C-alpha cells in the first residue's frame, strides 16, 4: 500500500533549484532512506511533503488520499534539533507534546521504555546527553501512535555510542511495522538502518530501490598483471564473470558468485598469466554512492 507518492516535486529559491522534479514512492512498512550530500535538497523535500515548504510545481499524496487533509495527524516528524523545556523532565515534556497533539492515550511510559529513557524520566532535559535528547525527540515524534515517522539527520552530531543507540531505536520502531522515512548524508547509517534508499544530488533523483539493489550483488575481484589484455582474455570464458573492466592499471572482475582467490590465481596461471595483484573488494553503499553522484546530471 502506498504511504507517500511524490510526482515531479520542484522547489526554487531564486536562481537555486533546491528540489528538481523529484518523484518517489514509499510503501507501507519501508525504512526509506533519502541519501545525498549536504545541500542536495533532502530537508526541503521533507519540508514540502509535510506542508512546511510550499513547492513551486509537482504534487504529493499521503496514504493514498484516504485521510484527506487530515493526513498530518498520522505522521510524526523530527526535522531539526529537538526543542524541549530544559527545566522539565522527560515525562512533563512529553505530556506537553501529547496535549498539543490531543493524543488521548499517549502511553508515555511505554515510549520512554522504547527509547531507553525510562530510568531518566524524572531528570530535567538539560541534564541529558545529545544522544538522550535525540532519543527523547524520537519518543515525542511517536506520541499519538503515528503510522509514519520522518527523521532528518537523526544521528547528526552524536558520538559513536549515541549513533548506535539511535540506530537501534529506529530498528525497533521499524520492527513495530511503522513506516520510516529518514534523510541522511551518512552512508553507513542508511545502509544499516534502511531497507530502501533514494540517492539525490542537486535536488534530482539519481537512483532508487532496495539497498540490496543499489548495492550490487556482484563480488568484485581486483586483479593485475603485466599484460592486461592477456589477463582479460584469460577470464573471458569463465562463467562467474559478468563483466570485466580496466581501472587504474587493474582489471576488475565482476563475479556472479564468490570464487576463492586461489581459484582465480590458478586459472590465470593455467592460461599463462602470472598475477601481480589479487584482491577481493567488498562493494558497499559508499562506493555505489560515490559512483552515482560523480555522474554528470
């Protein structure tokens, strides 16, 4: 079921086009990452679909239109640095959020348990670490039981422990069947926390799909020899090789399955080629991201 459909969304600020004809589909239950460098239009796009920013062109629809103009009540969002009353504790701050949202049964205790803050529920907000503040903001976004959670750079500025805690919290929320839309420029976070990803640059969509589809399933083996042409010929009839390409004086072999390096070495030797270099390369979202964003658009 479609949760969010975006068609041709465009937003300009003078001569700058922050979002340029963006089209996306987010289905129910997805952990959807919007990945792009700083200034790529991620926050502007999220602001537009939340009604905070008025787009110049295009359209979007939440929940297939079944909630009409009342869709915002079914969405929880954290777009900027969390703002709470510093002298109030976690429970008191969430009670204020619940009052503003008219949440009938906010289940504040359960939310604080979920974000691992129940033991600090009576501590003033000003005594919290950055990671704790961010987790309280996630709890605030969940007040009222929204179907969709939107987070903009949820781990920004956190130390490694804070990042790990927030990441686990997001995974726990996804495990509850919630749909998560997360914008980030941190490749590792999207790879570890999201099931689907859209890569944008200068407001344009460059690639979208499951994380497994964006990250190629190919096993990449980097090889080298004095005669690259002979090396390429040696593997031309090897069934696991999908394709081979030369790069920086090496021959990259893209394999459909894992092949032991010893097998690669033996096959080359049997074809009369002595390898001077052999390395198995693990492809990651980072390499795909850099390859995609380096293309001309």
